[in-house]
């Protein structure tokens, strides 16, 4: 059967062939001049202050005597007068298993 020139499949095939040929062809890139403005703008009169922490570090690293501290640990839950009932699930599970066998 002959393909009609105005059918969508013929048009799409023709366009795709042209695009593929253009992609595979040689490309020349143009040179572009850019201005990098990504660096922060810092005024020339700005001065960064340095802090001498050597005295503090020496104090922290030195010997220390710790005092005893009394604590009241309240992290455990407070549960009074509660009893936990144990349930024997074996008869229930056997009943479920037997019902499954009957079905």
C-alpha cells in the first residue's frame, strides 16, 4: 500500500528524520563573554575581628573537681495497683485452625 503524503505518520516520520539529521550534523558554538557576580560584595572598610580563646580553652582543659549532686530520677512510669491478666490463646488459635480446615 502507498503512504499518502499528508497522513500524520508520514509527516511525523519526515520531521523526525530531519530532526535526527540536524542533531547528527556539526554544530559550532558562539563565544560568550560573562561577568561572574557570584562572589559576595564586602566593603573594603570591613574588618574581621579575631577573638583570643586560648585562656578559655586552657580553663576548660584544666583539672576540675566535681561536686556530688542528688538526683530524683522520674523517668520510670508510675503504675500503681495495676495487674496484668495473662490470656491463654492456645484454645482460640486451635479453634481458628480447625475452622480453616473445615472451610
